[in-house]
C-alpha cells in the first residue's frame, strides 16, 4: 500500500479519458441551478507539475496531455488571429472544453507545466462566474500521507472555505455518510461521485463495486463514475461487467467508455483504461463518440497494435 503516486501518471491517457468525461458530465449537470454535491473518493494531490522528477521519469504526460496541447493551440489560432479556420477537422466540443480547462492552469506561453487533478478540475468548474452563485460542495478523500498534505496545501490556496472539504479518510467508507446528499432549498438532491482508486490492492475492485452498490441503495439518482485499468486481470475484466449488472438491476442508465492507445515501443506501461458511469448525463455518449476518435488519433501515433476506443451505453 502507498507505493502508488499519481504524480507519475498525471496527464496520461487514463487521466485524459477520465477528466474529459468528468468535465463533459459536469457541464451538463451544471446547466441546472440546483447545487451539486461532488465527491472524489480517491483525490490524489489535487494538481501536478509536469516538469517534476516524477512526471519526467515516467514520461506519461509527454505521451498524453502534452501531445494534445497542439490541438488546443490549433483550435485557438483562428480566434486569436481573426483568420478563417484552417482546413483541419474541428476539435470536438468536449475535447476542446477539456483542453481549455487544462490551459486555464497554464497561462505562461510554451509547453504546459501544470496538470490539474480531478479536485482542482471540479473546483474550477464550480467556481466559474456563471456557476459560483450556486454554491456546489466538494468533498475530497485521500489516504497517502504525502499526497494528503499536498492536497491540503493546494486546497488551502484556493481559499474556498467550507465549500471544499478535505479528509484523510478511506474514500470508500466516507462515501456512505455523504449519501443521500443534502436537499437544496427547492428540495432537489444532486450528486456526482468520482471513484478513482489506484487498484494497488486487488480488493479495490470489489470495494469499488460495493461502493456503487451501496451508493445506489442510498441515492439511486446520483451520477457515479468509476475509473478502471484495462489489464489482464480477472478482477479488472469483471468490474465493468459487475457495474453493468448492478445498474441494470437497479433500473438505472449506464455508460462504459474505453480507450486503448496501442502498445508502447518498449512494450511497457498501461495502454488502456475504462470509465464506467451509472446515471450518465444524456449528452455524454455523443460527446465521447466525437472526442475519443480525435484523442486516439493523437495519442496512438507511433504506437503499436491494440488501438481502439468504444462507448457502450444502455438504451
Ligand atoms: N482522482 C485523482 C485525479 O483524477 O486527479 C487521482 C487519484 S489516484 C488514481 C488514486 C489516489 O487514491 C492515490 O493518491 C492514492 O493514494 C489514493 N488512495 C488509495 N486508497 C485510498 C482510499 N481507500 N481512500 C482514499 N484514497 C485512497
């Protein structure tokens, strides 16, 4: 336990899939005025330096978000120059939005040096001028002794007060006390929960499934997003299948998105991951179907066999 540090992986292809879908989901939920309870059961450090030793050693961001920066710049160029757009394919809306959020943390010119983790992404969206008055709440959980300190410090810098809470607690356990979320003035209860374990311990697969099962019993209409690695391990194969069965038994909608970027030249590293969403916001499927082929084209360049994307969802 505790050998996993997200600083080595921040901005890799798995973060791209997860954060792209997270932002697209939040955008839709935030169209309504009712306040949201946002929960990140496995929060990490909150934000990462891409020029840190960890990021440079792994090189994962270079194969991930760094490659996508060019798409963002291509998307911005016509607007900045006032010229007609070049004859290139338009960047999908959800991808352009995700890249704009990452860019907002990187105001200095040149290669992006910072990558926001899920806590700072969620905070950025809930405090945008058009949303700030709604007062969404963010609950963050992290167990790693170093990352919880970093997370605490990063959240303190936001000056968010009681709107953002950080706890050194097991996120699977802590979730139980947060559901159902408090009712807003009009009586509505709304929540999005990101369950993003490192799966360092095999039992995380069963715990993620149990957390969703319990969450659906407590609050059937919440949006539950579970990231998982696509690796040759029975528990990893079994998790999306279990989640699908659970959603179907509860009569809830579901979506499963996967991204395989193809084998690395040296044959190492994680090459595929998935995101399972219970009660996915309606536009998420189409948003991912437009964005993932573009993501794959960029991230799979120079890589070997096994590249694919897929979005499967309930009718
Ligand atoms: N959600 C983050 C993001 O997208 O930026 C990344 C999280 S990282 C994949 C998983 C984190 O969960 C690690 O920082 C790890 O220390 C932490 N962790 C592991 N077990 C935990 C548990 N039971 N409760 C809370 N955090 C845990």
